[in-house]
C-alpha cells in the first residue's frame, strides 16, 4: 500500500510528513520511605477489563479493570491519564493485597488514555499503552416534558421537565436544551444547576427570570464552563425552588437519579459510514522507506462523509502530491491539531473559518499518494502541526470515538 510521505520540516503547501514517533512518556521513579526504607517502583505489564465491560471486553465508565505487574502491593492510586494533558485525568484510590495484581473501578468521566499506578510514597509506574474507555450505557431519554414524581405533599404544585438529548458534543452547533414547566405557586424563582455525575458537584448555575405558572422555560448549554470545555462525562440538570407551602422543590431528589441526564463527549468519529482500520502498516509508527507512519488510516468507500472530530479553526487547507486534498484544524479548547488527508475534493472551508464538532468537512477519497479510499488522520501536540509539535498515536482516540458515535 502506498502511503503519504514528505520530507520533514515546513514544506511547500504548508505540509510535511516526516512520520516521526511520539515523544516517550514520563519515566517511573523510585522513592524511599521513612527511615530510608526502599519502595520498589511498581510495574504494569497488562490491563484487562473483568467486570461490567462493554462489548469485546472493552472498558467503560463503571467497569472493573485488573492490573497485572510487579510491586503492586504498595499501590494507593490508579490514575487514568486521559487523551492529552492533565485536564481530563481521573484518579481512584485502591488497596492491593497482592504484589502482582490489583483491581480498580473506572471512574465516571474517564476517557481513553494511558494508565499509571502510584504508591503512597509517590513511586509511580511507567504509563501503559493507551486504554480505550467507552462511556457507560446512556441514560433514559426524556425529550418531551413529563411530570416529575414525588411532590404529592404539595398537591397544588405540578412540575414537568425534559432534556432534548442524551448525547451532546463539546463544540457542536446543536446544544443540549433543558425545559421545565411549573404549574402552581412558588415562593421564590427557581434555579437550575448542571450537576456532574462523577462527584455530584454543580458546575454551572442559571437563575432564570420568574415565569408565570404553566409556561415553559428553556435553558441551553454548549458544553463549556466559561470559555473552557467541560470534562467529558455524565451530567444532569437539577431544578431547585421553594414552594408556597415552605418545602424545597429539588427534582434530583424526586427518586430518579437518571432524570434529565445526558453524556457529554469531546469528539465525534470523523468517518460517517462503514469503515475499518486497514491491515498491518496502516497504523501509527509503522515502518516505511526512511520514515515512520505519523497517523492512522481509516478505510471507507470513496465519497463517505467526513466530519470534524472536534470543532475549531481551519489552520491549513491545501493540496499536496502526497497527501492530496488535506485540512488541518486547530481544535477548540485544546492544544491539539487534527489533520485530515486524501479528501475526495477540496474542503469548502477556508483558512480561518470556524467549524463545529460533527460538521461535514469533506468526503473520503484517494487523492494524492494513496492506494485505496481512506482517511489518513493525525493528532499533534502543541505548539501544533509542523510548528514545533509532534504527532502521537490517534488509534486509541479513534477507537473510543468509534464506540460512542
């Protein structure tokens, strides 16, 4: 199979594909305990899902994973390092009774990425290869206003709520909308909180103006807290108010913990049709004549729609003899650049345009130096694509996105 390759550095057409390898992960440390006691550096040899797994024994939020290795008896914390940077890291406390294995529960909101184990003395293992983590099964949909049970103590009060979707994406054009209707008298105007399922903490609050009894009020959220993207995971809306009878109305305490809940995702799988990941040689780091493959190939029929896996700003858009029609997006809310190559036709977008998560950017093609219709997809660390950054393996991220979108 022929594959995209150009000389390293910034080339004509703003494109180079040196296909270098990802910089090595942080090294493990050995730490001495009190009195000079030596604490062995833990090592992880294998991570497998053993309980509450998704299909094909894949891990998901709420799964139990088994970690095998050595020096694990003193491990106190398992860290799920996320896709990139520290913003999406999650940690859980563990207690191991074996030097060769331990179990840990995948926390709600954990995303695909390496796993690191840390002892109480802060000795830590090397990060594992990225672990693909799927979200938990979706909450029950509630798109149409329905009565919230549990307020029979105040017979004159009727509360109805609804949430437009159970799946939302950071940076998408379509936000998730929460609607409510209160029929009856309230002592105070209601407030609406956005609650994070991982720890039960409210992360955003709205204080809508007073709405007459029986009228519908709606609130929309685009997946951001201020200017920053919220962490992927499960969230729910909670309405709180004081009733005329002096009681507190709080929909989250009405006996249905999943009510008005939804899952927030940070990326959408870019190929919107039947696809596969090719044979040996299509993956990141595969050897080529004088270089390494810098991305992951995703094979699909020519013409299959391509969408932005993460919205952002178009950084480069050109044609190159090797990459064909290509597009690079500076992903909003991250330091990562996303590159899409071999598009069937030039993308309609121009440099500087804003695109949204899930918005169509082109179609799968075989332009440039490509054997067969496929998307060549790359992810780059800051400061960006051929601007001082480095490519890293996109397959774990693609597999995770593939699992939920």
